[in-house]
C-alpha cells in the first residue's frame, strides 16, 4: 500500500532527480528508491556499531583465545 505525502525539495535537488531518473522513473519512484537505500545503509551502520561494541567488550577474552591457539602451532 502506498501513502501519498507532500515534501518540499530545493530546486537543485529536483533538477538532479530529474536528470538522474531519466525517462525510466518518475520522481516518486526515484525518491522512494533513494530513501530505501538510505534506510538500509542506516540499519547496516547501526548493526555494525552494535557488533563492534560486542567485539570491543569481549576483546581481551578473544585475544587470549587467539594467543592460546597460536601457542599450539609449531615453528615454521
């Protein structure tokens, strides 16, 4: 289901949309695609930040595990 809404954009943004969308898409389709891509990017960014926080919180234990594994390796 689609909901109709009204937004205000700068003239230069509208011109760029028209130029980039060409004949294949209308403004609404172009803007929806751009917003969906931005939302996906923000979700990835939040997920990556959470993952990094978990890694950093557990870094000491992970580093100890890595050193333990390396101790089992023979000299090369």
